[in-house]
């Protein structure tokens, strides 16, 4: 993954064929493959889930006994599934992955072309390319496949400008986790409910550790200063219920306000990336 200059603002990444989102009606696994290979920044598949499946999944999510409020600083946040970065140990994360696996399958499953069905299709597509695909593992224990999260924001970012580059996974409790061998990190999400806002904001810039330090950010700092991004090209991507999208997590990205404190923005999300041997890993 290419790092930006250590001096802010960051050096722009490629702008010709790379910095764009492929947009398709329905799922196009070949387009997903282009993102995974680093040939294009992102892709979005409109209507990957039907309105009926989105509504059913949301009802199951809000009724789930697994529903928690994982972030003490965000009273509107609700989630089901493991939290890798904020878990105090890798064992804690893996235990929660195991505990929530069946419940997540029940929330997202059912009749029709659901999220688990789409994940099976992606696995089959990769198999057709001769590419192994599996959940990330540690000592024979599997990571979570995905998690569900909902937030409501009216005035501020739904998520501050940040990245999910490989340096974010170098935390002490993850040192032995095989995800640290992934060559490229791709974020993947499916929107289940959203209001008129909640767009994906995506900048053509990537900071490495030196670039973060030059901005006065510590290793655990979250949220890039907006002044560092003022002159950087940005894509604003509307997100609607049923849309599935994937993008290079090394680029700075954010979620715009949802437009009303009463609007929920609920998504299923996970991370994926290729190891040096070509195996594609997935984790949440």
C-alpha cells in the first residue's frame, strides 16, 4: 500500500483509473475483484439486498438480545458482533466472534438472496479464479465474518475522517494475528437503513505513520484534521438501503451526518484483504 508524504497535506494518490468508484445495478463480483487487487479505489452495487430483506434484517437486529451499546461516547450507537480494535485482548475478540456467530447468522439469514448468500457467492467467485477464501484465524479459532452497527447523528460526522490502513492493525493485542500479513485492506459494507444523508466521503489521500505524526497525531489518535484534507480531491457517494460497497481502506474516508437525530444509519460491515500467498481473508 502506497504511503503519502510525511508533510501535510498528503500527496495525492493516483487519479487516472484508480481514484473512482465502479457503480453497478446489482452485484458484480468482477468489479469487487478489481478493488481487491488495488486497480480501482472502490465499487458500489445498488440494490444488492432487496427492500424486504433490508427491513427484515433491521427488525431482527433491533429485536436481538445480542444488541449492545459498545461506545460510551456515542449514545446513539448500537451493535451486534465482535469489536476487534477495542477488544482488550485477541482472546476477548475471538470469544465474542464465537458467541455472536450464530445470532448474526439468524439476524442476516432467512429466505431470499441475503447477506450470507452473497458471501457464499463471493467465495464461489474466488474459487472460480483459483483463489482460496476464508475467515482469518488464530490458533484454530475463527474471526467474525461481519458485524452490524447503527448510529444516528444530526450535526457531526457519522464517522470522522479516518483510515483503516495496515498500520491500524499493529496494536499490541493483535501482534500474532494473521491479518497483519494482509497486503491490502478493503472495507466492505451493506447499508440496511439510512436517511437522506449518511453519504460516504472518500478522499484521494493516504497517510502512513510518518504522515500521521507530522499532523501531530499519536498512534491511537482518531480523526484526521479537516484542514489537512482541504485541497484533496474527494468523492461523495450517496448510500441507500440495499447498497453493498467495497473500497480501499487505506484512503481517508468518513460518513456524513444522517440529516436528523431520529434517522438511523444501520450497516453490516467487515474487512477483507489478500495474503502474500493469494489467500483472501475476511474479518470483522
